[in-house]
C-alpha cells in the first residue's frame, strides 16, 4: 500500500489547480520525505515544471456506499479507501511484491503452506494492535468476495497460529502468492461495517459538518503527510464525480484509459500509473474447432499489430505485450518477442498448414457490458468492411484500367502495322485512353466516398423521430407555464418515467438532478420534441406541444449545452449568429456584454476572429458567449444543460450568478451538483429516478 498511497497523494497534489502555498518548499520537503523515492536528475532543458501545490484538496466518495475495501469494488470509493487501509504486500513499478504489513514469509517443503510474519507495533486507527487473526479473517472474507474470489481460488484456508503468524494453505504450489496479497486488511471486529477500521495514514471523520479524512498522528510508519485533512465530497455516481472534478470541487479523479477520453473536460495535469489490467483475445480451443491447433493460435497472435492498437485505440496509454505479463515485469520474456510483419504472419500460417487458400470465417465475441471492447469490435468491423470494399474496388479499377490500355495498345498496334495509323497518333491515342481510365478510376472512388456517407445520412435522417407539426397553435403567454402531466416514456424496454408530473412556473429557477442515465436531459428533450412516443401531456402555456409548430416552440425556448460551439468569426458574429441584430453599437448589445462579463473580452479581441471553435479564448468565455447568443432574442424559457462543466471556479460562479439573477425568464438547469446549499437556491428541484 505504501507505493500506491504515495502515487495517490502525488496525483492529488499534481492535479490540483489552486494557487501555490507560501510554504510550498516545506510541503515539497515533507512530500519527498514521505515518498522516499530517489529523484531523477534532468538536464536544464528537460527539467519539468515545478508542481503547483493546492492550498487544500478534496476527494470524491459515495456517502451511502461502503468503504470496506473487500466489498466496495473499484471506482469512486477505492480512492478514499486506499488512504484508510494497508495490505500485506504492494506491487512496485515492476509488479514485484514489496512487504507492507508483512515483515517476512516462508514456505514449507511441499510449497503448499506459506507462513507470514507481521510487523510488530502496527496499530489500527482506533489504537488497537494489528493481529494475525485480523489479517487471516480479511483473507478469508476476500476469498468469498466477488472481487477477490477468482484471485484466491487456489487458497484453501488462511488462519492465525499460536505464534501470531498467518498460515495460508494452497491447493497447488504458487510461489507468486505474495503478489496476490495486495488486499487491504481491516480490523476483524469491524468487518462488514460501512467504514471498517484500518491501519492507513488517515481515519474517516464525520462530525456533522461533512465527512473528511484526518491524518493520524499515531500512524505506525511515522512519516510526514502532505495534508492534515482531506475533505470528501459526495458523488452518487461516475458522472457526478466527473462533474465535480471538472468544476474543481475535487482535485483527483482516477480515469481508465479505455473510457471515453472526452469524459474529463477542462484543464488538468495528469499522471499515468501502470496496472495489471490486460486487454486480450481468447480462442475457442474445443476439439474439432479451428483454433484447437496451437500452431494456428501462434500464427493468429503474430498477425495482431499490437503497437498500432495501442496508438490508435488506447492513445498510447498502454504497453504492447505478446505475453500475459506486463513488459515492466522482470518475468516478461523479451527474448521471445517477435516483431509484427505480414511476411512473418504468412510464414506462420504456412507452418500451421493453413496456407491452402481456403477461406475461413471467424467470429469475434465481446462482452456488451465492456464499453471499450464493444467499441473496439465495432471499429474492427467497420475497418474490415471498409478494407474489403477498398480491396474489391481496387481490383476492379486495376482490371478495368489494364483492359482499356491493353485494348488501346492492341488495336492501335494492329492499325499501325497495317499502315492505317502513325506512331504519333498511336501515342496520342494511348494518352487519351490513359486519361479515360484515370477518369473512370476517379469516378469509382467518388462513388465509394459517397456510399461511405450512407450510415451518417441514415443517422441524420433518423435523428428526427417526431413529425413536423402542421398545426397553427401559438404560445400566447409572454411567460408560459411548462407542465408535465402524468408523462411516461421508455427507451426500448427501459422505462425512464412513469406518470411523471411537474411544473416550471414563469420566472422561476429550477434544477433537474438525478443519477447518471436517469433521464435528466431527456426530460427537456421531450419538451423540445426531440422524441415522441410518450404518454401523458406536456404543455407550454396551456398548449399541448404536439400541436405547436417548431418555429413557435424554438422561439419560446432557448437552450445552452455543456459543449459550447463557436464559429471561426468575430465575437459579434458569434453572438448575433451573423444576423447583425442587435447592432454592434447599440445599447442592447453593450448591456448583453455587460450582463455576461464580456465587455473586457470585446475590447481585447475587437473584430478579430476567435479561432476554430473559439480556440483563442478560454472555456469560460466560450460558454458565456453561447449564453449571450441564446438570450439575445429574450426567449421566455431557458434550458441550461450542465453549463458549467469543465470551467474553473471563477467562471462557474459568474455563470451561476447570471442564471440565478436572470429572472426575466423561466430557467431549467440540468445538473450533477447535489450540494444541498446549491440546490436550496432554486425555486424547485425535480429529482429523476
């Protein structure tokens, strides 16, 4: 746990975006003393920037879920839990076990019994001593848990002997057992409680003013810790944690590189940590199956371009490996590695007796629950289909071009021999035919490119599921009431709402909150007629939205998304949408800039372009420009879909204050922020799910 803890706190400090402390030098000395890792000397030109230490940092956790490290699983809870508990061993950077709570270990002559001697003087956060029985019962619980059961499948038992040692009995010899014992130990009498007692450097405190981690003065390792307290911020799900991180309310967020990299928004420093997670392909080796041949499996493995996969699909946040061991481990057989090449693959297929030319169809199965593998499979299927189409088209093009040239040369040569065609005319004819074949080739390529947009065109066509209204109804109220009356709606077999009723009164400010995937954004998309097929009624100013024409609906409602879009044009053109209304020198335009704190930006950039997607300005300025664009026509209803995602605290405060004081419109804010103090500022809160 020592190594893991050091890396965790290092990430916390490096990811913080706050101003540096006056005592940063002292803090850095404490941090280095805590790490006890040698610093690498770098050349002056390559010396990295000094880390910026935050005045305070917070971590996400789910207050209603357990922090028991045996049962909490990986995710939000694991970060805080890693500061409360320590394991018997921890894996170092080369995946070799380092002793933490274990002092030493030994094996009997059969290799089936391993005896662990624990460190003396280790105490839990309640002051009691760590015992062998605590460690043994933790391992027994882990063996029965969903998280560790497979890892410890060969462990028959773990028990404490009279000498105060932990005795582990295996069903088969495994000298690599210590590498499997990076399982955090808890006090046995508190096992199963929401927050069991651990031996880590922090203890959890919940004094009514909020939960936080408090540094232990009696920690057995007696090392200086970089933070006395670490506040914990409630995050009900992964999306809420992402929001909190983007809003700078928590300063550390572990991210799996197999997730969508666009999930984390805003500026942040990051550090990568090697893991033992493998992405692999398995083979059906049943008797009579194609891959029952070991030689064919080896040939197939040779045909996987791992380096390209790491670069293209894992943005280089992985290591290519031909064997099920990390390349960082001393156990990795470097001498057996073979470089990828098509020639080597063909040679391996020949050795496997599979170079007969017979076509075989392979089926690649992936778990639909694993987003990364499912996405990889879709990419591979699209790539294979594209490659097949390109191969066919290339063959056809080459054949047609060759036939035209052969025909030209043959006919022209015959006519030249008969004296009916001069050599210069033959050369000219061949040139014309070459141009013709090239034109034909280009035409086929254009057809392929056009066909490749078919899926996109179908998606855009299918995006609109609600037929355009032919009615002539209108919203007569200047500040219409929005009402959902017993609305039920489902996506496929999944029901999002059942008899949902709520109202958004004119001039009010309302929050829509809920768990990830509960349908917060879908609620407003129904109002905008993105989807149909619901039961009940949604009314705007007393009119059922099904009868309202789209232009009337969108004149009444303005939307601000969490991802601002700007044109490569001036500030004025971006705000007015090139309509030149209001006039640039008008009081209305100046007031619009003032309301959203854009006056200084307007003076700074003038009529200059803001760059592609607004690259020349900050994220907060981009979002405020999009809000100005939305409210310039004064729609009576405004929908804000997580408008502060990815912004720094200053811009978050600016936008939130604007939303709360813009009382001339009904405001509906979709948010992941469950902070009671924040939600209390709204006139009403709609909780979905």
